[in-house]
């Protein structure tokens, strides 16, 4: 009989869907530009708060949300692609899924980071742009509006494509990120997802929001 196991704790699920909404909002407002740019910054600050939280939660969060649970080497990735992986590599993030997660976190952090020091030379300036040289601002602005934007779009499309493929294979990837549980053929450690862990996550998120609010206040003038 299949075993129902809590794999994704509530904080991880909230992070996942909130990040998706922020990325969608950033793409939309960045494309529209003009009067939408204040909202672009707000989505950016929200996303930075979420990313900082995920980094902390990757250390102290539920079992399958911790970075240590999806640190795979090239050998594990090749074994997974050949279908020769152990069952434990399919409970949380698989080696291929882990690669996608690391790429998404890295690209989003770089995109938000460059946004903080970008300047479109019209009316939009990142809150930290005055703290770096003009050369850094120029390089960050170019990356943020060109390479970084394309990288984010590519990863989003890849992520959506992977979800469709896994859904057709009836592996319940999207559903598990909604309710947190997976039906497994063998026992596996369950992620802690109780009132205490959720309270800790809320406190960590509040800390991250406070930190980002402080960073946004470093701008020489209010947005």
C-alpha cells in the first residue's frame, strides 16, 4: 500500500507559490515600464525577502527543504537520468530537480542583486546604485535588462515544462507542492511541519522583510 508522507512543509509551499507570483509580477511590470516601475520595485523587494528566507530555511527547515537533502554530484545526476537512482532520490528534489532549484535561486538572486544597483538613466534607479561606481551600475543595468531577464524567462519556461512532463507521468509534483504530501512506495523521513516550525518560519520571514526594508531605505530619495 502507498505510504502518505509529508514532504513539503507549509513555509516551503508558501515560498514556492509566492515566488511564482513575484516573478510573474516582475516580468509584467518590467515589460510595461513607466508608471508600473514602482510596483516592479515592490515585487523585487518581496522576492528578495523570499529568497533570503529560502536560504535560511534551507538550513533549518523541514527535512526535504534543507539544502543538504538535495546536494547531488554528477554521478547521481547521471544515474537518475539512466533510471538507476535509489528511491530516496525521488522523494524530495530529484537530482535533476535540484539542478533546476539551484539554477533558479542563483539566477533570481543575481537578477534582484543587479536590480538594486541598476539605473535606466531616465527615472528609475536602484536603491544601492549610489554606493557603487558608474562602471558597476552600467554593467549591472545591462545584465538586468538583457541577459538576466532572458535567463529568468528561460528558467520559468523550463520549470513549467518540467511540471507538465511530471504531471503527465502522474508523479504528483504540482499537487504535492499544494498539500505537501506524496504517496510513496517505501517509508521515508517526513518533514517537520508543526506549529513550532511554522512559527519559526514566520519569525525568519519577518527578519528577512525587515532586512530588505532597511536596504530599500538606503536609497538617497524615496521611490
